[in-house]
C-alpha cells in the first residue's frame, strides 16, 4: 500500500487563506536583509507567502504586511519591486 504524500500548506499574509505551497508566491528575506520574490521556493532565508493573486499583492503594499512578517521596517521600493516582478511574471 503506497503512502499518500502530505501536501505542504501555507497561509497567505494578505487574505489569511491556507493553500498548497506550490500555488503561493514566496517572498524571502535573506541573511543580508535583502527582500525578493522567490519563484523557486528554495532560496535560503525567512519566507512569507502570498496568493498568486493581484488583489493580495495590492493588499501587501497597501497595508505594509511585510513589516509585520519580517519584524523589520521594509522600504517602499521593496513593495514597488514586488508589484513590478509580480506583474512581469
């Protein structure tokens, strides 16, 4: 009898919905404090997950949700870059 693989679930920091990890976008803060989108899901560092949805990306910037997720002040240009990277994806 084959064992069923457990699907890793993550919670969106914008809408608080729990979804499979593969359906989410990962935003990572590395040891140097740089914040970027992680499309591979394997970059080392503290990760925060967001739905692959324009409404959640907008909410992320509107409410400065990364400040809370990473317990640090996140510069405005980081939010702008994430919105641009998401749009370009």
